[in-house]
C-alpha cells in the first residue's frame, strides 16, 4: 500500500495524506497533468472519475464527475491556482450540480500537492484545507478520508503498468 499516513487536524482545518511510490517525480507528476491517467485513480474504485474539461495551467479549470455503482453521478470542479512542474500543484476543489455549476453550499476545499524525490522513489503529500470546521466534518462524514486512501491506493498499479509496458 502506497499510503503512509492520513491525518485530520480540526484546529488547522486540514487533512493531510502522505504516500510514496516506486517511481520518479516526473512519472508521478504525469498522473496529475494527464487527465486520462488522472481519471484512472481520482476517486475510489467504485466511483471512477471522468474529466470533461481539463485546462492544466494556473487559472485553468477542470470539470469532472464520478460514477457510482448504482449509476449515480457526482460532479466536481477544480480551479488551478499554482502549477510548478514537476513538484507542486495547488487547486481549489468543489462539488458541482448536474450542469457543472459549483454547489456553493458545500464550500470549497483548497488542495496543495507536493512531490519530492526520495532516492528513486517519490513522496506525495496532499494537504486539503477547509473553509470551516462544519465543512470539514461534513466531508469526513461523507467518507473523504477513506475515499482518498482508496483513490491514491490505485496509483501503484498504474505505475507498474508503465514499467512493464
């Protein structure tokens, strides 16, 4: 399992997930910059993501939906706020309605992704920060922690395919 730890901090309104992979930083970065690779792991295995829009540049936006096991669809959006290839990515993250419009009542989460080389491996740290304690508790109750662990847990298989290709 590539996930090393996941930590909730209600005082800091943050959730931190740390994982390590048997691949270089450039290869792991590709999993973020290429929407076809991203949708293979973004979301738990039972809720795969489909990216409909992906403008990977600072100020750019992404739109996606995740498909549930009973045919449900859950929309989401990202707004990229900083991209420093291949080591750092920041974006705002929120829910979207069936038309792709942000659902303001669910708030916005800010994500900071950092990739660091560690002797031929890559350590990935995802820091999610929330607007309020209520928003953070709501996300935790919706299964964010387990969902993130399951999502990131799919990356090893994708990296292994590339090595063996």
